[in-house]
């Protein structure tokens, strides 16, 4: 990506919306805890709280140099390929620049656009123009599907691909990570805890707030269902976590086990777990200092995936 960032970043969707209420004071405390723990990469989007997440981060990083902020654009309009134009890109990035309080955005990613957008030369010509105009320093894509990731990796200007990668979403290991590594494209691994399922904190009695996507998007009612619990049925996910728990090494939490699994995959640049409070941010960041998982743990993840998860998700994304 052209930036030297720590392997554990912070995903800031929670600080904008769709995860229950997070006050601005709580958001700032979470950002501070992450930065104090050595996190140097924050990932946000213009649609998170309709700009709230960007604005909160902008106010924070104004006094904390050395943090790379990646944002995303394109989900505030109808998801039609015709909306992905240079004029719109300029308007969208101008809004994000204002929200974040910067002249040049560190990294802008197309935010899971329609698949046809990846096949259009004009899309990438427009992104190159934004770099030339110094509105952005670099660009990447955030994708739902592995074929979209491969299409973006084939474009010479693509700096990064953000994709769901976790113990419940192993498909990117097959082709995406090797292709990105060969092309020198960074991999930003999102949803690493499968919307919290892999934290080990939930059971059959867990409920979520009405304004939490884990309540209102379980069947894809609001956006791609793969963004909620990685598209895995909640009950199946709980059983998978129970099978994995005996393989968590001493000194690791279940969440750190799941994050370490992502970090250990060849080609991963940065993993971006979200956090709603300072304790979670510090625990996530500490994973960078934990040792790699052993062969037993890697085998357990593979076996649980093949037996429980693969039939539900592998062919979908």
C-alpha cells in the first residue's frame, strides 16, 4: 500500500452506526486506546453514520500524527455502475477530505460496488486522476467476492484489496492472497471476528440492539448478508466456536486466537477488527505480540471449516 502500518489496525464502522449506540466520548476513548497500543491504521467509510465515523477520526488524528486513515466511498448512492464517475468520485472524496480535515486522503477504497464497476477502464482511469490531482494518495477496493478481488488486483494502480477473511471465510486463501502477494497489492482483512462470533462471548441467549446489524441484517435485509456473521448461520457459528475453543493456546483469548489466525496467513498486510470500547481495542492490538499459532490450531480451524462452515459460505463469495 506504500505505507508502513502495524499488522493490527482498527475498523471504525462501530464508531459510526449499525452496532448499537457508541457515544463520541466512547469513540475517542477507543481510538486513543488503539493508538496508545501501537495501532497505526484506522479504516472507516463515508457511509458509517453518514460521515460521523470520519468526523470523529478526523478530530482525533489531528493531534495524533503517524496514523494512516483509509476510507471508502460509493455506498451513499444507488448501487448502479453509472454512478461511479469521475465527477462523483471528486464530490465524494471532497466530502471525506472535509470530514477528516485533510487535503489528501491516505487511501480511498471503492466500497463494495457492483461487480461491473471492476471491469470498466473508466473507473480506474478516474481513480488515477484523483491521485494525479492529489485528492488521494492511493486507492484500493473493498469487495464481497473473490472474483472481484482478482479483477482489482489485475489493475496496475490498485494499492490494496479489502476482503472478509477469518476462520469462517477461508476462500480468499485459495487464489486472492497469492495473487495479491505476486502483484504487490496489500490485503486488508475485514470482519476478522465474524461480527463478534469468533470472540467467544455469545451464546444461544445473546441478543443485540434493534439498531445493530446483527439484529436487522441476518438474512441480508439491509446489505450483503456476508457482512453479518460472515454469512454463517448464528447457531452453526456458535457450535464452530465451541469446537475451536479447546485449541486456543494458553495466554490467548478466543478473539486473539481468531485474529492471530488471520495474521498468520501469508499475504495479509493488516487486519481491522472493530472495537466498541478501550478494553477491546487493547486486547485486539496485543495480538500482534503473540506467537503464531501451531499446526494443531491451524488444522483445527481447517477441519471445523470443512465440516460446518464450508457448505454454507464457500461457494457464495
